[in-house]
C-alpha cells in the first residue's frame, strides 16, 4: 500500500502503465503519471464486491457462449476471456447519458450498460442482423468491420458538441472501443485527426490484447500505442488492462474531461486475449504456451478476489454465491438462446426505411401473399 | 424429443464441411455434465474440444477416432434421463442408418442429392457452406389446396451412407456400367423447367419428372405441361434393357483396399492439384560432375567445427541454391493473383521435402539465407529428425519460399517436381553415381548427378530459370571457384 508516484507497475511493459491493483491483489492508493495527472478510486466495500460480481458474470456468460458455438448453436463467437477488467472497468465508468461504440467483442461493456446479455446473440446465431436501438441502450451496434466505429463515434461526438451538450459536468461523452490491430487502419487514424482537430468529446479505448488475430503487436507499431495520441494532439494513457480499478479510474477521468469540453483521450488498455480471436481461430498456431501461461498469472478476476480476501471484504460464501448466480444467468441465457425463434421472412422489410415506402410496401404485400399460399404459413 | 438425444457435428468455423474426430474424451456409459468436453475434433481451421450439449449418459458413439465426418452427421448420442431406468421397449432409438436416409419431396422438389438445395447426409439440406437448415428432413412445405399436398413423401434408399460404415464394401460384384441415358428423363433426375412452367405444372397437378421435355436442352415447356394435363402425353419409354456385359474376370471388393483420404495425404493431394493446375510448370534438367563437391564435403567433415554434425551432399545443394538465389532473387517469389502482384522475398525459407510415415511433408528452414554453413547443416539435421519423428509443428510447414526434393536418396536420377503452392521454384536432386565423364579431355570415372528445376513460368522465364539452374550447377561442379568468383 503505497502512494504510487510513478506510472511504472512491477509487471508493466517498458514505459509503464497505470495500475491500482497488482496481480497479487495489492492496492496502490494512487498513481501520478508523467503529465501530473493523479488517478485513484474511492470505492465502498459494496462497490468492490459488485465489480467482482460483474467480472465473474461476464466471464461465465462468455464461457456459455463459447460452448454454444461448439455445440452448433451459434455461427461464431468472439470471446472476451482475459479482457473482462478492461471492459467492466471502462463500462462502469460511463454515465447513463454517455454513448458507447463497441466492436463485436464488447460483451462486458454491454453488460455494464444494464442491457440484457441476450441482445447480441441474434447476430451470432444468425436469426437477426444484429440491429438494436442504439439510442435506447446508449450502446451502438456491434461493428464487425475493423475500426470503422471510431469514425462513427467521432462523427457522433462532433454532433454532441454541435448540440451544445458538452462543457458542463453533466455533459455527454462518447467512447469508442477498438483493438490493437485497428490502430493500423486508416479509419482509426482519421478518427484521431477529426476528434483532435474538432476537440470532440471522445474517449478512444484501445484494448491492446497483443494480437490482431495472428499478427503480433510488434507488427503493428514501433512505439507504444498510447504515445500515438501525442502526434494527433491529445493525451494518451496506458493502463494495466487487467486491473479493473485502473480501467475505471482512467476512463472515468477521460470521460469527464471530454464532457467538460477538454477534448479526446486515447486509453491503451494493456491486456491479453486468453482465448482464440474468434471460434474460427486456432491461437496455438501463432502463440506459444508459455506466453499464455505468463498472462494467466495476471488474471483480472483472481487479483480482485485476492484483494477482497486480504481486506476481508468477502469470504467463500460470497464467492460461491457469485459463481452460482453467474451460472444461473448463463443457463438461463442458454435456454433463451436455444428458444430464439427463426426470423420471419417478411421481417426483412421491417427496417429498410423508418417509415416504409410505397414500392417497398407493395413488395411486402406481394411477399406476404406468396408465403400465405403455403400450408401451415403464419402469414 | 426422445430422451436419447443425438449430437450432430456442427460447423465449427464458418463454412467448414467436415472434421476429423481426433479423440473421444468419454466412452459409452460415462456420465457427462452439460458443457463437459467430450470429444476433440480437428477441422481445416483448428483443433477444438466440443462440450456436451446435454447432461446425461453417453449411450452411443457413432464414429471412432481417426474418422473424418461430414458436418451434420451424428457423432454421439446422450441419454438425457438415465435415472428414468432402462429404455422402454418401443421407444425408438435413432440410428445412424435411419438418420442417413433422406426423404425427398416427390414432385418438383426433386433436386439431386449433393446439389445445393438437395438432400444431404443426416437428413439435412445441402447448402453452400455449413450444414444447412436444422430441419431433419428436406421435405418441402406443401402448397395450400394442392391435391397430394399432404400425401406422404417417398422414402428413398439412403443416398449417403454414414461416413463410419463404408469400409469395407460388401463383397458383391460391381454393378455393370449404366447404359447411355435414354431421352426419357429418369425419375428424380433434375428436371429443367422455368419457374412459371413449374407453377403451371403445380397448378394443374402435373408431375414434371415424367414429362419428356421438348424445349432447349430437354427442358419442359408450357405446351408440354398442357399436353400432359390433357392426358396426351405418352408414358415415358421404358428404360432399355441393360446390355453391357460384365467383364469376364470379376475383381471383387475383397481384393481392393480402401484407404480413407484424409490427413497429410488429403492435404498433399489438394496442394498438388492446386499447384499443378494453377502454376504453369516448366522443368529443366542439368547433368553435372560433382566430384569436387564430394571432395569438398570430405574436407569439411575433417574440420573441427563440423566434427559433431552429420553432413551430406544435400547440404551442398542447399548452399548452392541459397547462393544462386542471391544472384537471381526473382526465383524466390510468389504469384499473388489476388492483389495483382509478384511478391519477391528477400528471405529464403528453404523447404525440404521429406518422406514420413504420415506421408510427404515439406517443412522449411526459416531465413536459411542468413545461416552459416554450419548452422545450415544443423538446421537440416534437426528438420529431418523432427520430420521423421512426426512432430513437425505447423509453423515449420508454412511460409516456404523455395524447395528442394532429394529424390536421389531413393536411388533415382531425377524427376519433374511439382511446386509447393505459393513457391516459384523447386529443385530435384538426383542420385550421385560414378559415371564415365569427359574430364580434361579424357574419359574418366567421375561422380555425376542430375538436377531438375521446376519453375512457375508466370514469373520465371526460360532464361532466368536456366541461369539459376546453371549457377547451382556451377557451384556444385566447382564450389571453390564459384565462391571466389561470386563473393
């Protein structure tokens, strides 16, 4: 327990990162980075426990989804295993009015937004197009195209400024998630340019999980990713992505800067994808086992559990209860996924235009009539 | 659904059509929990464990480890209510055979098995990728008010036997070859007819499969349908009697061995076909006197650094290739049609074809051009030993840029090697034999070998290929001289 004056954690990569909870579960009171910013968290006991609850729950739901894919019930699944802390910490730092732009892996952020975890499963099961009301959930659609959501987010954030919703502590901020691989995309760099020049209320949250599918980080960049921000004219911070407290503290501060009109921040959450890129990938073809082992020792959940235990904030009863509740939620999710109805063919007309069009309406009517000509048709 | 639930091999990775059962982690009678890993399956993309879809007792395993299974085929059955006692009599237990039987809608739904939209093993519908709609029969929904709309579908003999059972084939004489197709369209063959004609036939209750089409390519026209509806159509001519006599000597199946095509054999076949029909191959030959190379090899063996390393003529050939590549970098390149580019590599990942128990593999030595001769010798030895032990990691087998095949070890003079996909040159190194040779204007017994170089003519022209081969030959004819003049 020390007042960190440096941003160098014991297990940090060269250049250091913001860490408030070590892999052994030791709490670092606060960390001051080179630019003089001090990061800390002030959680109640109950808040620490609920963070643990969220981490365990999103991991358990993710494991269930992986199993469902292997059982032929999902076409594909992108696992978040290993990245729970980056997602839960940053997701919980969002305020209700903030807007999130995820990739296809942000199941943990989705959960922290209070969204029913089944929402994206229609996409992975192939029974819908993955569309949902982004405004209602303050959570944009899962974006498969690498990096394009950063431009959508920046454009949205520029609109937030034009709507006069920034510049106060109650302002709106926007967060865009992406991975290390996406930083090589033109879109992400354009988004940096636009967000920087227009002082957009943006947080660029990069989960650096070390691999762009099979391409290692050293094939993406010659400098640490967070230092790229300097070239675009806004601050960049690297955090221990497996530390839920650092993820929360730094994201919360960056979002508040954004909503207050202080412009964008790039956060590089230094983490590791413990599983495959997606269920179609075999990571043993490009990663060595010892590397994966070394990251197991930095697991985001076990360090928080160690902290809770050492501080006597929770005991075995609590941990068992969390596991049980997560399992129950996972089995409930399984049942509901299996019960997802196949899409009605006519539903393809539903979201083409917000208010329909005469031509489309006519096509739809014809289509309904055609289907009604079959026995047992619902139409 | 019954308490016995069958699990079909799913598409584990976006568009796969099959997987190989690597190992069962459970056996019949084992109790398993939901999501407990039960089987390891390897697909073209990854080896993965499949977790049990239901808790219960394993009641049947349909396919043994080592079998390649089509996506959609049942692989295991689980009794989900083992505590309910023995299975009551009459409770149907599904079998692989019953599941393999495919029902075909009798009328215009007659799509040939295997075609998209047609029946597939496991009662699924064949689609372009994956294992298709989850319905277990390919029955078409009948139209409202169509006579025969609720008529039973015709069960047809299994069109695809489950993958586990076809070996060995029953010892029956092979069927005689079918007679040339008569003009009458056999039942269940694909009927050519435009959609409006199909609709007309349906509206009039006419079976398209019994009509002899008069349109282009034998397609059924509106007139044909009207005629048929009016009863004017003649019964299709009976298929002519089969006249082809069976061959005099019958070689029955007991004298044939059927080896499943899988693993390395399958991969080799795919690679070779892909390469042979993509890259236009040219092969050139050069017969040379390698006496000096053999002497140089002896000298090397007596040097202290090489005391612990086994060295062979292959080492000298590899060195010759690597030096010659420096002089002709274009041979070390890839034709990238997708990007309209020729990718010339500054590094040489030198592939060495190796015969192993599992079949032909071509592991490569990464960045071999940067290795010293000693390092190259060690890398060659390691590569061969690992290959022989069957433990070559996948990473060693990808990324090759140029290869050597040492057919000499089998005692043959040369061959016309096929390029590994993505490579532009491969050298075959034949046996080194004492032969009469004109040496310093006299006929002497010299150590002679033949080199054969196949190259991709899209990238490498005859001139370049010849120069490259000539340089390799020059080095092997006179290593010291070549080294002095090239470096």
